[in-house]
C-alpha cells in the first residue's frame, strides 16, 4: 500500500504555525514511506475564504520546504484539489446517504434552531440539534424539497451505543453516541461542511493516513459512521497533540504570534522553524535537539510522539535560531539579513516615508529602525493620547482599543494605506472615539515613538503580521496600569 497523506487548510486567515506543524508530520510520514503528500484547500466557507489567504498558505509551506506532490497549483490524478470545485461530488454523496437512510433533509429555520439552542441551554442540556426533522417521511421530505423550501442535509447518527475510534497514538477511544448530534453535512447553499467533504475527499483521493490535530477526535465518530455508511475502508487516524502556550492554554494569536509570516519577517530561519516544529511533541532517538528534515525522516516513528500538548516556547525557538545563525558563514548571514530587511524592494518601500525627513544620510538608521526590528522598549505611558488632546480614557480603555484594532486588522486580507485607514476610522466610530485618539496609540505601538512617518503607510511597510503582533504586545504593556491621580 502506498502511503498518502494530506494537509487540508482553510484559506480564511494567516498561514498558521499549527498548519505547518501538522503539515510537517504528514510530509515526514509520506516521505519516510516513499509515498505522496497532498495539499487540499478546504474553501467551502465562501464568506471567509480568500485567494490571498490560499496564496499565503502555499507560499509559507514552500518557505519551509514542505513541497506537495499533488495540489491545486501542481495538479494530480485525484483533482480538483479545491473543495469549491468539487461541490457536485458532495451533493451526489449526500443524496446517496439520504437514499440509504443514513442522512435526512432538515427544514428547520435559523430562528427555530436558535430558539431550541437557548431552550436546551436553559434546561441544562447540550445544545445540539433536537432531531425535529429526523423522522420526516420520504414523501413529506420530497414534497417540501420540491416546493422550494430551504433545507440542509443532516447525518442520521445512532442515538444509542458507542463508537470506537482507533487512534494510532492513543489506541481505542470509546465515545458515547448520545453525546453526538445529527451533524449538518450539506449546508442550505449546497456547500458541504468539513465532515462530509473531508470523508469523501479522503476516500476519493486514496488517503491512507489522516494525521491531524487532536481537537478532531470528538468529531471522528461521525467520520467513522460515514465510512461505514458508504461501505468504505477507513484510513488510519493519528491525532497530534495541540500546541500550547506556556500556561498550557491552546496556542492563540492573543498570547503569541501564530502567523508564519510573522516569524519569517522577524528573521526566524526556515530550517529553524522546521526543526522547532519537529521538536513539538516528538524527539530524536538520541534526544538531539538540532536535526535536518532528512534526519527526522530517517528516525521518525509515531511511538516517539507524545500525546501531551507541547509548549510553543518562543525562547526555545530563538535559542535554536541562534544555533542555526552561528552555522552560517559571514557571507551567508549577510545575504539572509539583506534578503529580509535590506533588499532593494524593502528599501524602496521605506524611502518615500523618510526621504523628506533626513538631514544627513546617517540619519537613515535611527529614523527607520522600527521598520527593521522590534521597537517595544518604550514606556507604556507613551501609548496614552496626550492631555492636550482632551482624552479622558483610562489605560484599560486604550488596551481594549488596541486589541480591537488588532482583531479588526486580522480579517483584512488586502493591506493598503487606504484600506487600513478606512478600517481604523470605522473602529474609532464604533468606540465613539475621536480618530486622533485612536491613531496615537496605533502609532506608538507600531513605531515605538510618538513621531513617525505617516501612520498607515508605516503600518503597511512594517507589514500585516508584525504590526498586529506589535499592537497586541502594546496592549499587554497597558494591562493593570493606572495613571497617577491629578
């Protein structure tokens, strides 16, 4: 049997370190066995999926050297590799499930579902679907469909008994069927949910090993049931432990940067990041911490993968990056620094912002240092709009505004001075702040100083991932701070 693995990211945001982590283990397993590693784009969420996000994911995985054998850009015998281009397949398979009695049409309106959810929550029950349409007769279901009523397709999951999930890292995991509701498989817009599309695609693409994060364990009984309903053999399941912050909470952008773009832009080497991701939950037989992908591939076995959530330790990442930097020759190091921070394209983007402000050429370095590296050693009081602007908010108000700005900018896929300014002016209106009151802490958070080139051009030149990380770090500076009483 040829080993075939896949990574199936949703193109709805930044390329995530968690995607890279799962990709690495899929890539290693396929390479170790002379198999194929596939990239599949799960873009069925048409309201959030963007071409820009898809392109960023591909670019970041290639930055790490995790090339795929089949995918939307390289083709392959099992395509297409974007789920939005496979919708007819999912509809056909959903109808097969209806015909076999393993799924049914649900005509419940969003209003009814919301009301039921509130009622069940108030009564102390789980908030899953109550099965209202589960026992509709075939004739009634067909009549309502033919009459043009909107519907979803739900899985008719067993209401009693247990499902055993065989997990390669944990052994048999037994889940009570009563804890699982009738999951939507096909949305009212005709697009599938993850559960249907993932099973259909994994079968048709002949995926032998599903290696993904442990958060999917609770959903795997639905997938096991679908494989049985279709009469298909299951792949092997391996659920990797979730990446954790130092406090053991699930890794998130609110505590640490999670965008691969951020780590590339601050000068983490790709070979460092691959090595570091390999250390998360796995270890070499000789316990060495520095190794190449080839060495990892040779030594890799799943019995050395821990199920305890590994900590995404930024200090460890920087230590390891230092080891790789010291392995570079002076010429190689200069080339790496130049490619990230001093390339002609980078300098040309900075020059218009400082050209009119430079009395001497040597003033270039101090006037542009925040474009080239971190500038967060400023005092938190600089983040507060000056009294002369008649700002009456507290440090906590500014902290919340910075976090709101970062959250708003997370969803902005096309960064231009105009789009960033428009979004921040909208936020100021929502906060009922004067625009200048919001722009002041944005400038200090981004540049580490109160006087800098035009704000929104600066934010765009610093870059999306780094800017948002700086806003969140600035918000952290303000946590628990109090202004002295007048």
